[in-house]
């Protein structure tokens, strides 16, 4: 299952040449992950309050292929590659008109507020199987 999230490129996302600054792709994919979790019916604030569990990025491996530019309409696609008891490995791609501009493999882990490993919440495991 692939989750999609639209992103519009604003002037603030670009450098002087009107090209999206490389670090902003990480912001785009972060927003997409937040909406992906929300679309699964998970309120991360409630999850933190009631279960004491939060998500953290453990690893990102990214490839930049073609630059996005000012005023582009993009789509971030998110899909699960692997899931274990405490982590999820995702592939996220930023596309313009179906063409991949940026791709990343992102490892997300569940941790307690003190930073110790935690099991993925049951609602996440149910929604991803």
C-alpha cells in the first residue's frame, strides 16, 4: 500500500536559483510520514501521552536525482519495506508528474520518551499487516 501526500514548492523552500534546497526534501518526507500515521488513525500526541511511545528516525539513505523548483507541485509516496517489533523501514519518493526527483530509505524506530527502545504500538502493527 502506498500513501501519497501533496507538496507545493514555495519560494522559502528554494535557493537563489529557485531550486529546492537539499535539506528541504527531508522536511517534505517528514510531513508525509506524519500524515501517513494520521491517516492510519493514530494520534501521535495521544500515543505519547497514553503509551509513552514516540517515533524517531534512526537512519536515512537518500538519493537526489532531479531538482524540484519553485512553484512545482510534488507528490511524496510512502510505502513500507520491512517491519519488525520496534522498527519500520520505509521507501519514500518525491515525484513531479510521475518522475522521481528524490528517493530515501528511512528507518523509523519506536522509543520511550527517555530514548529506550519500545515495541511498535499495536495499532501500527495491525494497520501495516
